[in-house]
């Protein structure tokens, strides 16, 4: 079994628990730093006056020096590295957004402590040149973090509104970091009320210097084999755009990219919490298949992805799919320049707890023939005659009225031996209830290699395609029965979890949690926000009740999900693909330990959830 060292973005399940299980499903042992060294938490203390909350303080960030030492200590015994630069340099994603008194010195000597930490990447690659080193970095998001370092939701809303305003266009690095506050007309934006704008810009300067250091001093010099840059909480305009364009230009100039991308060296795209899944998939493909490109087809059920741009992203959906496929080590064999209606920007997305949500409400008038498009995608390659085989098909559901057609396609694929990956883009953050029910009423859903409906489109794609690619790498190469069995149980557990969490919790059970939390808020000025930090905004007794409520609900939903056709006893999942023929295992049971579900950040938005599914 291959062993991979993994430094996550933070300790939320999307970045840690799920990625570790994904590794097991691919027959890979993932080692991670001590939990205490990667822990991130929102503010844990409060100041009050009667029934009024005055402020919060004391968040928790990771321990970069310990992460640095962990990497060096374990480098000799692993087969590859996946490292979050945000955790290594700042103690995690929210740590990288912590407001600063200054933006550091002049690049490249902007912060010796930070560059010392980052140079551990140089050290391990220098000592172990044959071991793949993958790094995930992020472009800082537009908004501050709600209820971290005393910044409330007002600060989140104000910062995001200001930072998505158009900026003057710059191409030189120094101009970019010194021009964050300039409009296209070269006028400065005004003062802020709920957050310190200058400290925010200092943070942005420091983070962008780190982005450049990683590109210039590490990736450019060959110390990073593959770099995935996620643009967190983005927009089609605003303070990030100059940074995005600059990174793309450097990928072209320094890493032999085209149009700002190089599938073999570096990709930049809208995502953050899906990058761990995507890079574990690339690592599995590298270690198990020697980096052989997996061929993907993409079929949209609803508007074509080229017509959809989410309000929290800057790239259209189809481009995002293609770029994620690049990250995992695949290639989309369809013509990505598909003629369709003009791109529509969705401006009606919901916002929840300072997290980005999806709204796929777009012009339904898609002027293409799906059947002929799929035929073109799966049977022909542009400019070449004859067949172009496909290894995996991504079934992207973008309209509710097309869900039955999507189920029919999944059925056809399975009967033909073509593995599928499912992504629900109809749901606005969680799964769409009707889409989920339609999928769960099909026995073929239990056979898919990946599925997600969690949060932003980029998150959904990274998780689903990451699951599919890493799983495909194992089942097409592994022959030992015990290894296949252990990985099969992990795959079944992760697929089951995606429906249990994305659908049953995020679209159903969460409503009861929020209702109770808000109805029992301790403070009148945060009554409608109580579920965003229940440890502080609800009493100890009410928080204990919320934990019990969560656990009771998830026991009920676990039973319901286990009885759905997709996961029913005797239904099958793909265990192995050998010489084009699939072998299957049967679902036997699903168990969720009663005490397992919990509010990892003390808020309703995110929970731990680790069901155990067995197959035989």
C-alpha cells in the first residue's frame, strides 16, 4: 500500500475526514499532522451586556512550525506529498485571512518566518526528487471570516460587497498590491464601518506575496511537481481579478502554460475545499497508474455548463469542470468550445454563514442536441477520425426537469460498463431534494464512482471528480482480494456519506437545528444568526439539546438512506474493473455511531459525520 503525507487546508471534514476515507477507497494510506496542529475554530470567547452581544474573540488556528516539522519527520517514509500552503504558512484557510498590521516587506524578502516555512517544500524535493510533491494554494477570498477575531456577519457582508467592486487594471506585481483600493477611474473607495480596510489590504498583500513566492521560488524551480491554485469566494470582477490574471500570466511565462493553465504543472480555478479531493486523485493516478491520462466525457442535463457562471465564482461551469479534470490527471475528450447561448451570470445566489452557495438558475433555452453532443464527446475526437474511448462520464445535472434523463443515462452507462460520476448543480449549496430522491430510487446510483452536491460548484466538482478518479485508479490496477475489500467498504462509506450529508443533513435536518438555535438565542442582536456560533450564542443546556437533536435526526436519516434502493441490501457497487469487465460487491449494512455527528465548528453549517458501510 502506498503512503501519502497530506497537510490539509484545515480540519473540517471536507478537507480532512473525507479525504482520508477517499484515500482508503483508492488503497492509499494517508498520514496527517496531529489534530491539535491543524485545528481551526471560530471565536471561543464573548463580551456581553445583558441580552446584547458586544463582541467575540479568540479563534483557533493551526501551528505552522509543527506542520513544518511534521513534513520533515515523515518525508523518508512516504511515497508522495500533498501540502496546503495555507496551513503550512498561516495555520489554515481562516488563518490566512487574519487581519494584519502590515503587509510584510518587499518581495521576495517580505517575511523570513513565512518563507522559512515554505522552503520545507524545497528541502523535501531536494532530498527525495523522485517523490511527487503536490501543493494547493489559494487566492484570498473577498470577504472576512464571520465570528473570527471579532469580525461579525456585518463585516463579512461589508467586505464582500466592497471587494467585489471593479478595480483598476494592473499587470505589474507592485502595482497590484499597491492598487487594491483603486476603482477603474483611479479613485479610492471610501471608509468602512465594520472592518479595518487597511488591515484587510495588508493581509491581502502578504497573501499575494506568498502566492508569488510559491510560483516563483518553488514551482518555477521544479520543487513542486503540480500546483493547484484555488480562488476562494470569487467574482467576475473585484479585487481578485488582477491577482488571477497575474497568476495565469506567470503560469504561461514560467510553467509553459497556455491561457493561464498547464495540466501537467499548474491549474488555477474557483475552488478551495475540493482541492484535497482533487490532489489525492491526482496522486492515486500517479502512484497507481503511472500518471496515465483518464479520458472523461461530460454530459449536461439542463443548460450547458458554458452558459452558467455562479455568483461566487469567476469561471463558467464547463471551464471549471475541465480544469478540475486537469487537476485529477484526466482529460476531457469533448470539444470544450461548444456553441451555445450567451453566458449568463447568476446574481441570485443565497449566502449562508459566510459560505458560498450555489444557484444554478439560468436561461433554460439550451440550443443544443444532447444526444448528438454525447456521441461527439464519446465517439470522436476533434480532427481525428474513428473512436475515442471514454473511461469515465461526468453526469452534470443543471436542471430539475432533466433529472430522469440523467438517471436514464446513468443506467445506460452502467449497463455498458462505463463508470459514472454524478454532480448535482441544481441544489443551492446542499442537494436538491427532488434530484436526490430520483437518484436514490435508482439501483445504479450505488455503482457510481463519485457524487457531490456540497456547497459551491467548484467544491462539488472537486469532491465528485476527485472521488471518481482516485477510485478508478485503484479498481483498474488492484488485483488482491483483501485490498479490494477494504477499499470497497471505504468507497461505499464515502458515497453513502455524501448523500447523508449533502441531502439528508444539509437539505433536511439542518432546518430543525437552525430553528431551535435561533428560537433559543441568548442575545437579541444575534437571534437570527445564533446557529453560526451555537457554542457562544446558545446556553450550555440548549447546545447539549442541539447535539442530541442532531444525533437523533441523523440516526433516523441513516436508516432511511440505507433503505433507499441505491444502498439497499443486495444492491451492488463496482469493486473492480479488469479487461473492461466489472466485478461487483453487495451492500450489506450501514451504521452511524450515535455520538459521531457533532458540530465541529460549533455552527449548524458544518458537522462531523462518519457512517460505516459494509459490502461483501
